[in-house]
C-alpha cells in the first residue's frame, strides 16, 4: 500500500434530528463542509457518502460538489457502508492517492435524519409506473387511493432487512448474552458526555467545526448529566427486561463531516501546519450476525490488526471506538480482550494485555456528540488526528467503527 496520510478536516456541528437542521437537506449540509474544506485546499477527488439515501439523488458526492460551486473537473463518487461509510471512503481513497494524478482526496459523509425519505413499496411503485405508461388518468387516480401499507416506512430505526430488527434490538440481545450491566453502560455514557463537555469548553472542537444555520457547536453534549439522571431512564428496546436506554444509546443526529486523505506529495502541499497522521494499516471485519452479533465485527478485527503488527493493547496510545451504544462498546472490548471469546474469528492470537480504558475516547464519543451515520467516520478520524498531533511521533491510535450487517472497519494510525 502506498503511504497515505489522514489530515483533519471540518464538519458541521452535530444536532439532534428534528431540531436546528430540520429544514436543511443532505445537500445543504454537505455543501457547507465541501465549500469550507475546498477553500483550504483543492481536492483531486471527492468521495462522499450517505446511509439513508435521498431518493432524488443518484450520486450525492457529485451533486453536492457541484452545488457547492467546486471545480466541475474534480471527479466525485459516492460510497456507503452503513455507519462505517466515511471511514470506508478514507480506506478507498488511501489506495487511490499517489496514483492517477490524485494526491489529495476529500472524503466524508452526511446524514439528515430529520427528513428521512419515505418510498413506495416496490410492487406498488411498479404497478403505478405501468399504469402511468398505459393509462395516465387511472395512474393519477391510483395515486390518490394510496394507503399507508403501500409505503416502505423507516420502521424501528432503520431495521436490518434480513432480521427485521433494529440495531438496538440486536444489541439488547448481545448485552444479555454477554451480561453487560446497565450500570456499566450508563457509566460509559456519563464519561462520554463529561469528556466531550470538557473538550468543548477547552476549545478542542473549534477548528474542526463549520458554523451552520446559526449553530456553532454540538448541541447534544450534556455537561450536567449525572449517573442518577441516566439511571432514571427507561429501557427503549426491551421495556420489560432491557438495559439500553436513550441515555446509553447514540441519538438520531443531523450533520456532515469531511476529512482529507493525501499521498506524501499531497501532504506536503498542505504546509507545515497540517494536522495529519499516517495510515499504517486497516482491517475490514465481517461475520454472520445471526449467530455472532450484529455489531461485533470490530471485536475480532481489532485483534487481527494488532497481531499483524506484533502489538498489544498497551502499545496503542489512543483508542477511538465508535459508541453506537454503550453496550456495544463494552461488548467489543470484552470479546477482543478474551482469547477464548475471539478464538472462532481471530484464532492463534495470544493475550493482548489489559485494555487501557483511560485512553478510550478522551474527548467524547458518539453517545455525547451524536451519530449522523455517514459522517461519523470522518468526525472520528479528524478528532484522532488532532489528538495524536500532541503526542510524540510514532504514537499509535486505533479507530474502530461497527456497521449494520455484521460488519466493521478498523484503522491503525500513527503520529508523524
């Protein structure tokens, strides 16, 4: 693999769906980030993603770039891998920079969960299309007669098609199997909010944000939350016996984020002040979620990646693990830490040591900052680059994101 570098980018503030960005669109959110980043450096390629698709867009990367007024000779393509979308975009771009005249790629994603599109059921759509071609008046009458059952509604938080269950439903099951306690989940959520609040107060996010629609900072961080407040919340996915609540689950979020991927030549074009890290290696994880857990792929991908480089947990100075749910974070750490638990998918790897929780998500994670699906990877990569920049050259970080379908992506990066 050619040397590839990740340079901290920009993002909109992340806000709760249905609030400040409710009247925006995926395109307006995307263009704000693309314009601000392109003003700093012209990209040779744009890779952009969206998990919940806009039905009127065929290539959001290209359409957002043109709406943003970027040079139309810059190629742009869209990508998607559930919550790993913009991290996968960075992995894809890392194999392109330094080749084909591409030295700098602008990678990112957007989610506007306030306005999730509602589509017609495929069979209904086909029937109406056929009617429109053969009998337009009857087609118009059929449109007027549509019922709720004719629409493909986003049920249960965008549930998995195969299982028919949401990510929360799946994680609730995994939490029970692994005995992930409610109190421990709430402790993770509490730490996420407090870490994010301290980082925000210290100005950590200031140069990573583009004010948008009158909002200048993330709105979901709760500096005043307490263990008592979190404990008072009721379970969401299993009201009778569950442990996952609105407090220890990531919220529905609107936002867009971008990050740079550059070759060595491309990195030099940013100048000496670039906040950059080197992409050492990556691991793509996938498993059968019907037996191994929907969000558990990183628990095997992380040990495989570490073992490939002869590393243990203590060799990693910073851990940035996506917090889809506090239970998911704890479950992945527990399995990754157990030789026996990970033996089926990461065999032959010895003891990696004790996981250093004091190095985990020190400026907050998705539980506090929010989780606009396709934007999360770019957000985490930029945060990681900024944190590693303050550490000695060669200091390593692991970035991990789980994804729907029993998949996940993990990066090994280092300070330069």
